[in-house]
């Protein structure tokens, strides 16, 4: 491989790693939002039952 293609591959890999980190952060945010949603809905269900 020539030097140009190696440089392009390295840049591409760096961009992919950044995207993976962002998606992991959004995954954590999504899990946290779902958790709070379940807690809030569960709280109102308990209030309605008792």
C-alpha cells in the first residue's frame, strides 16, 4: 500500500472510534431515561392501587 492510503485508513479509523464513543454515551443516556420513566410510571401505578 502507498503512504496516501495508509494515512486515509488511519483518519477513517479515528473517525469511527469517535462515533462509537458518542453512540455509547447516547446508549447510557437512553438507559437512564428509560429507568426514570419506569420508576415514575411504577410510582403512579402504586399510588393508583393503594
